[in-house]
């Protein structure tokens, strides 16, 4: 379910970039358009973090971890990415929201990595 919601957000971010490109007649790059620059970076940042986080979370699930842990990791990622996407999309960006979104994303990455290392090193 969480991966499906993240996919929906990815599609939304992609379509937003496409619409801005078409509306501004910018086929490649950002045309020095600040709104398009932000939209491109939001989309790119999402695609830089989400795949690794989902892969790590799948590995955590494959280790027969508690379902609550898997859901917590995924929910942290989903909320973090929504908050981050919203914050960076704003021309007058609220840096606190951006940071909160990144912290939640790092909680997912770090939490999953620690669970996997614990399983490997200590058989947890």
C-alpha cells in the first residue's frame, strides 16, 4: 500500500513538471524558470531517495520483522516525502518543513539499515 501511495506521489510530481514544461514551452532544462527549477528538484530529490528506502524496507520485511516496524518505516517515508515535496515546492520555502521531511526520510533509511545490520550481525 505504501509503495502504491509513493508511486502516486511520483506520478503527481512528474505530471507537474511536464505541465510546467509544456506551459512554458521548455523542452529541456529549466529555462531559468524558478518555479520549474523547484519542481524539477522536488521530482529529482524524490527519485533519489525513495527507491533505496523502499528496497531497504522490503529487505526488512523479508527478515520477518514485525509488521508494525515495516509500516512505521513506510509511513515515515511517505509523510517525509509529502512534507519535503510541499516545502521545496513553495517559493517562500519553510525550511523547517523541508528539514522535517528529510529527517523522516533519514529515519526510514537509517532505521531500515540498522535493522538489517542487527539481523546480519546479531541474528535479530
